[in-house]
C-alpha cells in the first residue's frame, strides 16, 4: 500500500516497547499493564455533537499508549514523551482548578472518573507514562486519545466496570472541566468505540451507536489526511463562539437543541433569525441530514457514492458555519481537482486537517498537486498521510 509505505510512524508494538522502557526507567518497577487508544478522523457530522445530533467518525491507525501501575499511597505521578518533567499530585488535591498543561488530560480523567462512580477517597494512587504517534494539533484528536487510553487503564486497575459509552462521557468531562475546552462527545466516542474498517455512527443525544462497515479497501479507496499545520485551539475563540450561536439559535426557535429541527424548519428559521445565526443553524440542520444520508448511502450503494456528501459538508462549513481557512479550502479544491472523489475539512475548524476520499492509485497525484498548490500560494508545506479505520481503545499487555 503506497500510502502506508511512505509513512514512517512506529507501529504500536514499537510504542508499547518504548513506553514500557520509559516507564521502568522513570519509576523503577514494572507497570501493571499497557493500554492504548487511537486518534480519530471525522468522516462527516461537524459541530453536530454538542447540538445533540449525529456524527460519523472513525478511529485511526495512530495511537496513544499508556503504561500504568498502582502505588500503595495516594500519590499520582504522570510522565510523558512530550514533556521533560513528571507531574505529581495527591488524590486529595485532584480538582480541575489544580490541573494545567498536558497533564490536565490524564489527571482530568482520574478526577472525572470520580463523577462516574470511582470512590476517589479510597482508590490507590498510580504512576503512568504516556507516549503517542497521533499528530498533535492536526485535528485528529490526540487529546481524546490520551483521555481514552487513561480511562480504560484506570477503569481496569481500579476495577470500576464502566462501559465504553460511560468512559467517553468521562473523557468529555475531563476535556470540558479540566482542560477547559467546551467540546462534545464525538472524539472520545470514536476513540473508545471504533472498529477496524468501521465508522462509528453515533446519536449524540441517546448515545446509541452502531459500527458501519466502510468498505474503503474493497473499493480501493483511501482516506488521505492533509494536515495544514495551522494549529487550532478549541479552548478559545471560534469553537466557543460557534457553540454560543447554536445555543442562541435553538433558544430563539424554542427548541432545547438544534437536533430537533429538520430541513422543513429552515424557512421559519430564516424568518426569525438574523442572517448569521440562520446560517449557523442551517449548517447544523443540513449536516445532521448529511450524516444520515451518508450512512444510508454507504449501506445501500457503497463508499464511492458518499463523496458528494463530503463536498457539500465542506461548502456548508466554509460558507454557512465559517470555520474553514484558506489553507483548508485550497487543500479541498486541489485534492478534488487532482482526482479525489470528495473532500472536506475535518474536526473543529480554524486549522487542522482536511480529508480527501481518493482512489488508491491517485493518492500520489493528489499529494503532489496539493504540495505544489501550497508552495505556489506561499503556505507552509502540509503533511499528508493515509489513515485506515482501526480498533478503539484496548489493553495491549
Ligand atoms: C472538536 C470537538 F472536540 C468535537 O466535540 C466536535 O465538536 C468537533 O470539534 C467538531 O465536529 O473535535
């Protein structure tokens, strides 16, 4: 597979070995085990999760790995390959206000488990070492991968018996309260519920989910990631303001969440709302419909036919929700011009990556065309690689 061969990321087995060695040299004993969780890419359904709508992401073959062992006291120590210093905190001091930086992700999960049944007054402390090959800041949910890996690890060693859907809520609570990003439930759900070659069709209101076979391999299609390397920050700015617009639109239209609106409601919304709020609402309503149409099309006609829905999703994010940037628009347009069947920005927006559903043989052509177009416009060179749908969080050893 040309796309994968060009990609020099270490396999999870390599990550497992290095994380084990790093844990042992940092903490001087063997961990209780090693757990991992993948990043995700969203195929379609953007900003619909916190509107209680539908999403259709898949877990990718890039993973975060955590080696973790229990202590006999109340101390937690976390270390990682992305920071020199280990962070230490007592379980007695574990509140969101005390957490900051990268360690807010793993420590936030430990705190959030306390809200979902763990008795933080009696559980033992632990040590953890984290490593990852999920690119950071590319919109591939490196943060949800950390949260999900730590959530499954602590669920095991603390003997909590929580199911995957609950662990996704734990990760989301950590992200919202400890990290301070007002995100929805999609990323953690994809990381925990994903399956090889399957997309996670999730109803973000009921939290019911279904894994739908993607069939990309049989159709000789690849999902090419085009990472613009323009970094995005969910905790501030545009993401929160889009969320606020959706809430204002729902309130003005008398519904508890935009999920309750269908295409038929748009004429009334156009009359009642200002132009900008209306366009925000229209994106959510049409995007929810596109998720449903994508799943149905996939089931009835296979993956080639979903391409036009991906294109329509990008136009809606560019023009109505206004979360795209020139680099993402260029990536999408160039990929389509060079043979991708459909393309869209993916994730929260304002930076990050686009995806291009591309016939496998044309992946090199699309990569070359996008690289040339970025150079011509004077944009920073993008990073491109193919991803495959992979299994969700699991115990490795
Ligand atoms: C980010 C958030 F974390 C998700 O919850 C989701 O809202 C997404 O942006 C946009 O679809 O990844």
